[in-house]
C-alpha cells in the first residue's frame, strides 16, 4: 500500500466530499465538514499542502480506512 503523502487542500476537500461530507461552514482559512452519523466535524485547513498528520487525524475522525482513502483519492 502506498504511503500517505501531503496533498493540496482542494484535492483533500474533494476526497471528503466524495465520502459524503458537506461543507458546513468556513472559519478563517479552515473548512468544516460534517456528515450525519459522524459525531465530530472534519476540519481541513486551506493550505497549499496539508500535512500527513492532519490527513490521518481527519481519516480517523471520519472513520475512513486507508483503502477507502486511496480509492477516493483516485476518483478525484
């Protein structure tokens, strides 16, 4: 399985939108995504490159596995 690497914020937002998340609000340079059934929101900073630790934390919050993440990443 490939390593998770930093990706642009726009591409990461598209991954979570494909997973069923909707942008609830924008606070400064952070996009806040929610989905029914997921208790905590997923927060994605609007940076040129989102670091790996933020991607992994958001995956854990969303309940997305590595396999799901890479398949969604291929679609966007």
